[in-house]
C-alpha cells in the first residue's frame, strides 16, 4: 500500500528529478513556487508524461518507462483537487459530484452521492451552480467530486491558497478528517509553512527541481539538511502563534 | 406578394438552413481539432478553410465548379455513378452558402473552444472521462456562446450569399433564384417596385433573426 514516485522530466529548460515513497499517509510537498512540486503532481496524475522513471500505487505500475507503461489519467483513479478547484461552472453541485462517480455501479451511485453530501456538509446545495456557493463550499464540492469514486490516491495542488485565513484553518482540519476517513496516500502541494509544519505525516522539501529533504516535520524543521531548507523553515518560530488557533497535533 | 417572390423567400430560407446545419456539424468538429490538437498540416488546414472568407466569392465559386462541375474532379465521379450533377440545382446554392459561411463558424468556435480553462479539461480526465466525453460534456457546453454566435453569423452569411451561388447554381427563375439573385435580376430589368419589396423583406428577415438570436442567447446564458 502506498505511492512510489521515481521520475525525471525536462520541460522548457527546467529539470525535475523526483524520487520518494510514501504509505497510506498525508505527505506534503513543500517548497518555493517553481521548485517542481505542482509539476510532480501533474506527472503522477498522468496529465504530463515523465521522460523516464516509475510511478506505482498500491503495487500497481501506472508509469514505467522501462516497460513502456503509461496509463492515461482517465484510467488512474487518482483524485485531483486543482488550485482553482476546476469545478464545472455549467453543472450543479450534484452534477459536478456525480461527474466524478464514473465507473461507480448504478445501484450504489446515489447512495455514494448522498454519503458525500452528508460527510461534506453540502445539504441544500445540490441544485446550486458553483458560482452560487461560498468559497468553503466550493472546496468541499471539489473534494467530494475527487473522492466520490474512492480513488486510490488523492492529489491536492495548493487547494487552500486562495482562501482567507479563518476558512483556510477550517479546511486544514477538514483535510485531516478526510485523510483519516479515506485510508489512501494523500499528497498535498503547498508553499505555506504552516501547512508544511502542522499537517503532514511526511514532509518532502523541494528546491530547484530536486527533493532536498524528507522526514517528519519536526525532523525537517529542527535539523534542516541544506541552506535551502533552512531558509524555507526560517519562519518556524511562528509555531507558537499558530498552534492554539489551529489546534492540530502539536509536537 | 406574388408567387416568384414567395418562391425566392422560401428557397433562401431552405438554402440557408441546410447550409447552416452542415456548417455547424463540420465547423464545430474542425474548430475542435484546430483548437485542441497538434498535427501535421494543421496550419494548412486552417488556411484552406479560411480562404473563402477573404477570396472574392466568384473565385470560391470557380473552385467549386472545378471540383463539383460535371467535369470536375469530384463532380465527374458523381456524374458517372448517378448521371446527376449538382450544378444549377438548389443543392449547389446550399453548397456555395456552406463553403462561404464555414470559416465564420470555424473562427468563432475555435476561439471559444481555445478559451475553455485547461484545468477543467484536465479535471475531467482525472475524473475518468475520455476525450470524447470531455468534449461533449465540458468543452462544447462551455463554448456554446461562441458556437451559437458562429451559427448566427453563418446563417446570415448563407442567407446573403450571392457570388459563389451565381457561379455554380446560376440564376434560374423558379429554380435557383434565391433572394439576393432575384433582387439582382429585378434591379437589372428595371422592376424597382418588386426589387425594393424584396430588399425590405430580406432586411427585415435578417434584422428579426439577429434580434431573436440576441434574445435567445441572453436567455440561455
């Protein structure tokens, strides 16, 4: 069980070498913009093709340049939440979520849908369009849509970056609940130091297209291996301020 | 209103409707390919389909004769197989309208399809939907404003088509004289009363149609 990524990609002069392995846990890919985090996520999802390497989830190879395996994104069953959420503006909340239920057997579809409405607190919004609901509700719809078919992996590309602070705090707690409810590898991309510090089981730090450090947040924050990591975590003294307000797993 | 005027009105509508239906079918498909795909000869294809927009309609008509005339490279085979030629029939008028209206459809639809957010398309893929499903359920619905605008422009262009139609359908009274052609004949023979009547009708029809299209596009979106 878990997700293994060992890939290389060159695009527009930028070189990405990404190699790590996680179990059914929450991993945060942390680094400055342009460090290769989002690119890694797109490569995992199959939206772009690595030049070489291997991607496996739960023991199954989704990409393997050596064996010429490249499963298209349609057949990966990887839930993906985009930075701008990418809700379909012409579909209601209900249709957005059901659009994600492709391949779910007809007789359990509606049951699964009701379950999503229940656990993501979307009652009464089923027939509204994305433009008619709040930012937090949109987030929850995007999560429900990505999770309704019970994907093998959940990929999150800075989904909270556009939210104002109180809502972001709420959504972080919500994501930890999702991580608990769905026992799958969850990969969260962020450049937010608070998220990097408080959320993950495993923190993977990116700089200039390379993984520069991997470990638990205390390991990384207390003993940064390189200058780049040190700079990234310099703001760690904030933890005294952030913990009481967030209330997430202090360590 | 006399029988020949009525005939021209009916024929014009018939030609424009048939041409627009085929313009929508082919235009949207070509626009999708040009907007979303990269393939060898893409730019050449774009130029080919856009040419009728800038060529004089008589030149477009000339090419249609070369292609579909009884000795044309396509028309010859049709004639050999069936003994029938499209020349000087109302089908030819529809073909001429189709060819000159097609670039308007392709240009506006392509722009609309290209402006659909790529994340929405990627989202559809990660949710397990094939490219065809994504095109039908996401890309085209989000491009419908541009597609409808293209259809309206194409219909208006088809209704007013003159030059290419004259070349391959001729101006045969009671057979291929659409309103623009009938107006040309009437004015040429000095029948100003009938000509002006038809001019007013054509203008009103075009105006009414645009008004209806505007209203329905407001209601739809």
